[in-house]
C-alpha cells in the first residue's frame, strides 16, 4: 500500500515537472544505480566542473557516503531523497545516466533531456527477457519508450548499429538520437589519473607485471558454483604468478563479489589482490591505465582496455552456455578478437607468458579497437559536452 502511494506521488511530481520551465545550465549526474561515484558520468561530471563552471553540475546519489565525500571535494552533490534533489530535478534541463532511472531513485525530471552515457560498449547482446510484448504490457512499454526518447553517446558506428538491434530495449532504437562521441571514462587512458593503489603497488613491487582480471557476471551472480572462480582454481593462478613475480588484481563483477565475503585472500593468495574495497577499487578507470595486461571474458571493459595499447587475453571458459543461455554475444567477439582466446587457466598461463615475451597481437588489437572505439585522443568528454549543447539548442529546452 505504501509503495503504491509513493509511486502515485512520484508520478504526480513527474507530471508537474514536465510543465516547469527548465534551466539549460542545470545538469544532473548519476551512475551505477546511485551507489558509486564512477563510470562515464563521473568523468564527464569532473570535466564539466573544471572546464565549464558556467554549468551548474550536480551529482545525485542513493549513497550518503558518496554525497559527503563529493561535498568535501567542493562539488555539489545531493542525496536522492533530499529536498534539494526534488527541487533541482524538476528544473534540470539535462540528466546523465549509466544504468537508467535507477541511478536517481525517483524519476521526477519530466521534460529534461535524458543522456545515456551507459556503462559499456562490448560484445554482449543482452537478450534477457526478449519475448514479444503488447501495448498492454505497461512495464516493458514504459522501458522501451524511455530508452527510445533518450539520447545516446556512442563510441563507434558499429556500436550505434548494435544499439538499434539490442533486445533488452524491446524496440529498435533510432540512430537519429545517437551521437558519435566516445566514452568519457576512456579519456583516462590518455590523462592517466592519479591512483593511490598504483602508487602503493609500485612502491612495494617496483616494475613487477600487474595483470588485471575482470570477468563479467553470470546470470547476475545467480550461478552458485563456477569452477574457474573457485578458491582452488585461484590458488593455482597464484602459484603461476608467484613463479614469475607477476601480480594479479582480481576484480570480480559486483554481482559475483559477494561470494568471496568470507574468504581471507591475504592469507592464501600473496600474488592476487582481491578488489573488494569499493573506496579503492570501485572505479577501475582510476588504475586500469597502470596495469600491464588484462584478462577478461565478455565484459566491455576489455574493449576499453585495448585503448591503452596493452595486451589482453580473452578467457570465455563457458562461451557456449553464455551465448545460448545468458546474455549472448555479437559475432565480432570471435571474428575479430583483440587477443588470444583461452578456455582454461593453463591456456591463459601459456598465452600470458607469450604476450609478455613478444606481443604479436598489436595489429589485430588495433583492428578490434577501431571497431568499437573511434577515438583515443582524450577528448571524449569534450565531444559529449558539445553534443549536449547541440541537443539543447536544437530542442530549445
């Protein structure tokens, strides 16, 4: 009953906000369902604050710790249930998201231009829940209309085409609302932001190779036992690393991280660093530029990492199941791989040694990079900003 009343109030506020005059200089930013200060929204937010102080840029979060830390840094930030959020949301002309409405909690910014920065451009089709629906299916109809009305900032023409056919949106998206800008977070491979983790690692381990392993989730973390993620498998990985004085930063997807809650990594894995502290590791783009290699499977972060020019290893150990029963994959995943494809940890070990000895994947990696990322010039934030200004002028908000 309470939830129904709350929803009715939100709908009323949303409809009221549609008739309130918008401020073209008032932009709201959010990311990762309101829990983290990270991803494309973070880097665009910081760019706008630094380069365009005439814009009133505000971060909205469902995490009070995030709000306080941003305020301490001198940024404007509000909790999603605060009076300040409601007032600013109803007047904002532009809203930036990486996950959709979940980034803000309460969608009361009717009439604002929704800019989807999204959280990755990779090979996953995301074919969950793709049954055909009718106009009576109000939930799916609402989702499809919402994404159809949004503007999309895209890293490549290939990704634009991919968006037009992605089943999770329930309807084809139009390229008319897509802009070729690049992803703001990938500017970090040029700017190389300061990272306390990287500084501490290099102080302790010098020029030892640092490999980052970032697999995606399986069915939103609902798969109970995945042998390749098991402690026994990781002990074998640790032995390999130790023999060569390599180190691995293991960052499971947040849907999978909870499975290691009761595991004391530090006592058993002296060459694997579990990225469990969100304060240090929540935003990987703070430190990816300082890693020497990436191992991943289907995650879009692998295709971001190739913008660094460094080697990658693809580890799709469950590719048949993932393609058939989980998110599904685009054809280019196997047709244009940016690195060697391995199906066991032993193969990963072999290819890792080969790549560090002689990287023969430079040309193929660049071919893959050009497929999904047009730009590696550090100006993605600038292009997004200019595109939004163009949208405001065109739409006369």
